[in-house]
């Protein structure tokens, strides 16, 4: 070891090293650097040049912890989030991830700590996901430097090159869930109906549940926006609209949102005189139980609150107004709305006019006024329905009486009746039944459609409203001779 007497720095050769090390303290900051030389003369030249840089303020400052060595990432991160107003976005998740890996600021500022963290994260997530943390991490360390928790923010090195297969990261074991769980209108409403009106936990005051997701199903609002709705800023009892301010919207999209009667009734039922309407709570247990009562596995276990938003936007998509969908969803780019919309069979049927927008109720014998669509040639002839029972028409505009029934229709009845109507009108296969040389192919299409219809209609109570009066008239009344037709 060699020590200069008239200079403020020290030169020494540490153990297990052959190079001189430069040491000096200036304004409370200690510098320890290798001179990368074993020659004393060269080491002294390096020390003079380096000391001149330090006192002139041009030299780089080493990363040193100025706060307590046990200062946790959570403690510093909480102060950072509060001061920078990062109360939205994924910053909370990032701070928890850093705390899980580093625990303390001292460990985060250690040499090669950040490159090691990236390698660990690539073993958990994809490269694109891990790369999103780089900017917030740089901002957090620069904040620590400004607050004198560390001398200087360490460099946040970029992630390894993603072009190499080994650096592309690890996909989640369940895969990407951007599509969510798609449910029908009836299923989504059944899930909402299965939710409790209020929470039942004794640990926290009761909070509304069913009303919250009723509003979500009829407006398509994000969960975070619903949690921040307040009286009177965003809604007052009796209003027919919501005032969405920029501070509660993810995209800072301020707008006035119209409300359906169902949404208004749900809001009015839980609307306080002042303050938060719903607040932020944990609804996962209630949603899981309600989904399990309606859906089958694995959809029931994968269903989340956000799937109500997907269902709502898909319903809005039936209007055909992309601008309206984007407005309700809070999307500033119209292309974003297409991610949430799914093509459905019911939409195609409505477009072709095969079903009415609002299916009429099943008419009775006394009030049925729909004319029978038959040709003059077949006006006075008998036709056989799906069960072989003859139905006689008396004129072009005559109507056949609808037999009285006891109880709901069965699976076979409604499916065969609809298939008979499609067969008679020639809608199956795009050709008239029995008049085309490919009659056998059309017959196969009838059987396929009949099977598909039976699979789609899983709840018997909803079938009568989905069948047209013409199809229902083809169903004979149950009697002793046809016990199979009895519900």
C-alpha cells in the first residue's frame, strides 16, 4: 500500500487485485474506483485527473445510498406514488414487483442488480411486458436522487435483445385472456341476478354489488370508473345521464353518458346524498359464485367483472354505430372498440331479417292475427307438419288456429317446428325444398341445422319467444295418441 501525504486521495492495492484503487471523500460522498493500472506513477496521474473532475462538478458521481440501508422499496415507493400522483395505472404493480425482487434500496442500487432483475422477469413474463417497467423504474430512481435517498440514480440498462429466442420471455401459463369469457345477454343478466344486493361480510360495512354490475352491463363502463363515481359530481338521483369527468376515466375522456331505465333504477336504489356511489371493493368471490350458478366450467372459474364490459359493448355493436360504441366505451380510437366486439349468430339473423328485434309474445287462439303466408295453389290443400299431422289452410290470408298447450314446449317440439318452417320456406341451403336436384344435400343441412339449434337453445323457457307463430302452428296439441309431445 502506498499513501500520498499531501493529497486528499488515497491509492492502495486491495486484496486479490493487482491494480491500484483510488479513494477520496468529497462533500459527504465517498468515491472508490479502480485505476486499472499496477504502476504507481500512472495511478497518481489518474488520481489527480479524477480529483479535478470531482471538485469541478464534471465527474460522474458513484451510486451510494444516503438513506438508511434498510429503507424498503415499499416505503420509498409509497412516497413516490403519493408525490407524483400516480394513483392510476400499473405503478402499484411495479412497486410490488421491485419490492419482491430487491426488498431494499441498497440492493436495488448494487452493481449488476438491474440486469439480473431483467433476467428474472423474463422468466416470468414476455419481453414486451417487462420492457414497460423500464420507464417507471428510471423515474423512481431519479426521484430517489432528487430526494437525496441515493447520490445518483443508477443507469437502467435496456433489456436483452428480444430478437434472440432466449430473450423473448415467458408466456403466462393460462395464456392471454384478452378475449375474456363471452356470454350471451341472457347469461350475463342471469349472473347479475344471482349476485347479492349488498355484501355480507362482517369485517367491512355493506356495499352495493348487484346495482354496480347492472350499471356496468348497461353502460360498459370500466371498473375503475365505476369505483370513482360520486354524488353530485357525476350523478344525482333522478338524472338520465352520467357526467364522466377526465379524472375518473382511463383515457381522460370527459363525456356525458346516457342511461337506460335499468341503469337509472340501479343507481337510484343505492345513490347516497353525497360521496362515492359504489367505491372500490373486492367483488371476486361474489362474481365467482354467481358465475358458477349460471355457467359451466372452465368458463365459470375464468369469468371476471370485466366480462360484463365486453358483453355490453358487444350488445352496443348490434346497433351498427361504431362512433356510438367508442363513445360509450370511452375509446378515443375507433379501432380499439373492435377488440371488445364479437360476431354473434343473433346479429346475423337480425341483419337478414330472420328474427325480429323484439320477439313477439306467442299469440293465443283468440288474438292471433298474423296471416298465413301460403300460395293460392296451396290455399285449400292440406300440409303435413313435422309430426305428420295435417294442417288445413282456408284461403291465402287464412290463419290456422294455434292448439292449446299445457306447460312449456319440449326440445324436440321446438327444434322440429323450426326445421319444418325452414324446410317449407326454402331458407335452408338457399334453395326451395324438394325442387332442386341437390335435395339430398338440403336434407343433410336440415339435420345439421336441427342439431345446431338444439345445442344453441339450452333453456326451454326461452324457446317459445324465439319461435315464430308459423313454426308454433306446426306443433300439434299433446294428446293421448301422442304422449311424446307432452311437456
